[in-house]
C-alpha cells in the first residue's frame, strides 16, 4: 500500500469505494469475501472488515447473512467533460513508446462495457491489458475493449507491437472521433504492480470511447497514468459565450488542437500537472 498518513483500513475503503463507483461489482452477485480481499490488498481480514463496515455505513454496500456482501445501486452519476482528441497525436505517441501486452481474452461484455460499445449485455468482446513505457520506464496501464467481430482480425503480435489506431487503419476502419473524460483515481494491485508503484498511489485516469465514421463505437479504453512520468496538455483559447469569457479548446479550421501528451523521465518523486 502507498506510504501515506491515512489509516490502512481507510486506504482499502477508498480503493473499494472507487471500484463500486466504477460499477465493477454487480448488484446481484456477491463481492469477493473478506479473505479474498485481504489477500488481494495484502492486509489483515480485520482491516477489510473495518473497510466494509465504513462502506456499509455510507449505504454503498449491503450484507446479507449467509449470502455475502452486495453493491448497492448507484444513486447519482458524476460529471464528466468530453474532450475532442487528435488521432494523429495518439498515433504519434504510440510510435514513440513501447507497449507490452500483459493479457488478451475474449470475455462477455459487462453491462457497463455493453452500454459503451452499444452491444447486448454478455456479447463477446476482446479485452486487452497493456503497459506502455518510455525509455524502459512504465508510465501507463491500458485496458481496452473492442467488439469481437473487429478484434478477431487482430493478432496478439499486432497488439504487442503496434498502436491500436494504426491497426484499425490497416483493417480499413476509419476512426472519426473520440469522447474523453479525465479524472484522478487510486492504483489497484494489478495496475500498481505493472507501473511499479505502491497500491493506493494516485494516478491520472482517462476513459476514451472511439467511434468510426458511421458513429459505431470501436474501442473503449481505460488508461491509467503515473503523474510523475506523464502529463496531459491542451491548447486553450478564451472565447466569449453569451457575453461571458470562457476557456475552450483552441480551434483551427474547425478542429480542436491538442498539444501532445508527453511521457517523461521520473522527476524524483515530484508529480507534474498539466499547465
């Protein structure tokens, strides 16, 4: 776990709360038991129990005797902001860094992924997990879902050596636009191990949904970035909207311009933030 002054049970509570908010636990399927969670987070069962009690006090979970612990349905959704992405920048970034494929499986689409990709719940989708590095230093942990009819045309070797956008282009898939939401999150065990950081460390979280020219979703991406090795930049320009000045993405020829996000060498533990 990350070295912070927070009590250990509170760190685990924050990580589980994060999972609940992301919809990782179905409402009709029991969450992992106390022993499983204790093993995953490397803490005692008593610590897990106290974390679950806090979540229960907040109404985020419910315990059913003899059946297990269940997530409560979310009552409110957070606010997100969409950002138009430049496909050329993403392609360039892929060419300048190295990617390692950790896992590739065909899985049934969860309710959340099915909604994003506009597929029936349970429809087969391809899930890949990759780590991207710059100068041999890992800076991003990428979980990508692609509809199976597209993914079956993509080989494991391609995913481990080329950017997905370049693969789409070779397949004749014309990527047209993307919707993004950026926020902060805490590192779960799998991401923490891959990025060489303690569990519970702060990460930059980016969700991206990519669509082709016909508007069909072709990729759902969740990217986690180490803030000491990655920064996300945008060019902004002041605009008058309804008589009030606002900062909006700078535009040229009707398209948003976004400065490249850069992978960086470690800054001796100092995190950098977008300007």
